[in-house]
C-alpha cells in the first residue's frame, strides 16, 4: 500500500471517529478521538476471530505505518510551529524563568529519576535490563503534551501565567527531551566511548545549533513576509519555514524541534506585528490552527490504533502500572525542585505544582521515541510501558484535570 492510500485511510478513519465523538461522546476532541480508537482496536482484538480478513487488513495497515518516523520526521515540526506561533513574547518573558527551568532541569531530573527507578523495578521483577536503556526510557517519557488539556484548563479560569507556563514548557521540553534521548542513544551504541566533554559537545550541537538555526530561518522568513502583502504567498512562506527549516536541521545534525519552536515564536510575534497585514495574520492563524487540529486528530487516532500491534504480557503490564505511579511522583519532584529557585522572581504555589503534575500528560512523542529504540534494547518492554502511561495520562488525567483544576482554585 502506497503512502497516499495510507494517508487517505487515516483521514477517513479520523473523520469518522471525530464525527462519533462530536455527535455522541462530546469529549474534548483529542481525548474523544483516542477513546474511540481504543474501543475500535479492542473490538478488533476481541471479535477479530469472527472477521479474520478484516482484522488482518487493519493490523497489516498499522504495521505498514512507521509511527515513529511519521511523527518525528513529519508531524512534529508542524505541530511545534503551530503551537509556538500563538505564544506572545510578552507572556513568555513574564514566565521565562519557570519555562526555562521546567523545560530543562525538570526534564533532566525526570530522565534520571525515572531511569534509575525503572531499572530497579524491572531488575527486581526478573527482567535483564541495562541501565543506559532505562535512561532512554526516562528521556522519552519525560516530555509533556498539554494539547489535550490546555483547552479544558482555559475553561476552568486558570491564570494567564499558568497557561503560558504549561504551553511554553511543553513546546521547549519536547525539543530538550529529544536532544537528551539522541545523546543517550549514541551513548548506548555498541563501542561508544564518549567522555564528558564529548557528551557536552554533542548535546550543545543539537540544542544550541537548533536554537540558532531557528533564529536564522525565522528571521529570513520574517524578512520575506515583511517585503510583500499577499496572504497566499505569506502562508506559503510559513510552510517553507517549517518544511525547509526541519529538513535543514536534519542535514546539519541539530535539533529540528527546537528550531521550529524558535522559528514559530519569531513568525508569531515579529512576523505578525511588523510584517503582516491584519487579513494576512488572520489567514496565517486560521491556517495553522487547522493544520494543528488535523494533525492532532491523526496523532491521537494513531495512538489508539497502535494497540493492535503492541505485543505484551501480564508481567510487563504489572511493571508498567508500577512505573506509572513512579512517573507521576517523579513529575511532582521534577516540578518542585526547580520551583524553589523560581520563588524569588515568579511565584509557584503548591496548587500550581499539583496542577502542573496532574496536567503533565504524555503524548505521541513518547510513543514515537519508544518505537525508535533498537529491538536489542528491549524495545517491546519500553513500548508497552510507554503505551500504558500515555493511555492513562490522556484518558484518566485528561478527563479529570478540569475538575481537579477547579478544586485547586
């Protein structure tokens, strides 16, 4: 099956599931789509023996989809740019310390705590796991994805500062977590003998290189946009920023996600205020909101359908639920430690920490990174554990965060 037919099937399935959710379930779109996808997958697994050809066709289609490559090399760049383009420099500046610490220090704390804890849990349960592979899991499960809950939280009347922290942290910690994951993946490679300086150089090349590339691409795009007044061409230029910039990041071996966040911020601030007419700004906003909605619909449908191809057993599931609890505790610790430093300039209350903890959902990027792990690194174990945590965070945390936030306030 070629790419066009696969994509066509995904669009049709997403549209049908979105209709079912909007017409009957009336849940937040991404949560509802994933729930419908999971129910559909369970139906196929339970009653598949009665429809063997249908089950075989659906399962074969899912095996043909490289979820990891689709998200990391395609969808992620558009989604990060679409998220960044709506964040204002002023709001970001007001919460810069919180966002900086939560998207860097928190990710590192979470990576190492979850890495060590999962290593000892799995070792205790009889799995032969290398510590460096547990650290890979710690890195991939650390980034948060608030797409599902941000609209819910807005309806609860949360403060603008908390909204900015949640959105800003998730945009930057995706990029930081990917950089940490790539660094650890190279350390895990057979024969790797990197010293501390080499590791810092590798990390710096990916992270700092990505930020610099984002500045350059964003500025060039801004100058092109500012030199004309034609919304069709200007929308096309924003597409070129994303697709060209992400491709360039791949060839330069720098962080594409961080580059897209910076480019999106420049386009959404400098580009809109100094380079676009009002009508162009409306078209650009509408275009990227629609792109974001479509890609998120596809992403959460795919997460639900991944259930069809995940291989597991009872022992791994028990370990997954233990590590799930550890992940939630670690999320709070990773927020609490940096918040001590933040207190001097930006007030982070206990209630804010709890909202950030319960609202720290894991999403598609965690599954994509888990699927990119080499099979010899116990890939099946990490994919199953990641899938359990992602499903719990989206369905349980995502559906309860609204009431939880109201109670906290």
